[in-house]
């Protein structure tokens, strides 16, 4: 999931699709901005398929956020396609497996830092929406690709993610996904962020290394 965020953000930067901050977006009637000449970013496929992908990407966030967002889609080979230009600074995308997410400009900057293994240039509080949940990630290792015996693999349901300019500000918050509220993922790293569930956490797959819910005391 984080790899998809980083790839999408990188493509947005390369294609110069970054627009003015969302408070400058006044109307849905604004003309879409022209696409760049990057061949990877050109629209592909039939209109029906793209319409379904756009709808899926937009489902990751409230309509007030996604209706004017740039829409991206990832192909099976990891390439990104722009399906619609945006006007509010947000990017909504759908991964090849159908997982959707929406990121504000601070999260896009965070992703640039993550993919390049450098300090994220986050200047204010950032928000990202994954209201359809995710396919899983390590709770401790920012670069893990699958669950292991000690990386606390967690599959999250619908949630919002929050980042701060200084991740040390999250040091006092819990890291337990089963604490009944928000928790910090990747605590102690420069990529630490808050996971805020908006629904009950789903039952975890019985996989080695997953962060299984502790048994209740009787």
C-alpha cells in the first residue's frame, strides 16, 4: 500500500499535476488542467473501465474531498495512469488490487520522503483517507512487504491517517491496533503516523507475523 502511495506521488511530481491548495478551489465547474506529455500518465482503456476506477478511487474519502481530486490508477505492472485531473490538491488513487486511498499534499510530500528514504518534507498536519480499508502492512517496519514473526502485520478496516511535521510528537501515543482507538504505526521512525479507525477493526487473517488481537481475560 505505501509503495503505491509513493509511486503515485512521484508520478504526480514528474507530471507537474500539483495544483493550488484546496481552499482555492471554488467550483466544480472549473476546467480541468491540461495533462503533461508524459506517456505513462496518458489515459488508457475504455471509458466504462475508467469510470469504475474513478468511482472506486473516490470512495476512499468523503465526496467533499474526492470530487475535485486528481484521480490515479495503478496497473498490474506498477505503472500509474492519470484518469482525471484535479483542482484541490488532493490525489485519490486505486491500486491494482482495487484498494483506494486519498492523500492531501502533506501526505504526498511524506510519500516522496518514504520512497527515497529521506526525511519527509511535511510542513503541517497531513490527512489521508482509506475508508475502504487496506490489504495489510507491518506495524513496525516501514519497508516490510509481508508479515513475519516479529513485524506485527496488521490489516486495517476503514481509517484515516494523520502525520505531523515532527513525528516525535506521537511518542506518547499507543502502538496497539487493538486498544479501541487510534494508534501509531511505525513509531520511532521518521515515517510514524496515526492510524484512526472509523469502524471496528476486522478479524485478522491467521498468518504468521500478524498482529493478532490479544485473548480476552476471563
